[in-house]
C-alpha cells in the first residue's frame, strides 16, 4: 500500500522571493539612528557623559569640523 503525496496547487516562483517587512522593522532602526546622531551632534544634551575636559574638547572640535 503506497502513501499519497501532496503537491502544491500552484507552481513556485523561481528567482523571486516575495517577502514583506512590517512597518516597524524600518522605523525603529531609523529612529534609533536619528537619536544617536542627535546626541553626537549636540553633546551638551548627553547628561550621562563624564566631565573629562579632553573628551569634551575632542567633541567640540568634531562638532566644529562637522558644522563647516
């Protein structure tokens, strides 16, 4: 007695994958990138930063170079 095999009702598309992402799969990384970029461009808003003057000076110089 042989077992019956099930076949697909429609042939599979070759070479094309139809995959959809949910809206938040692109929105969340974009939001995180914008938040981090904002902190880099305006380091005075980063209250958790240490008060090391050398690092502060480095960030100020980087901000001056980026604003030109």
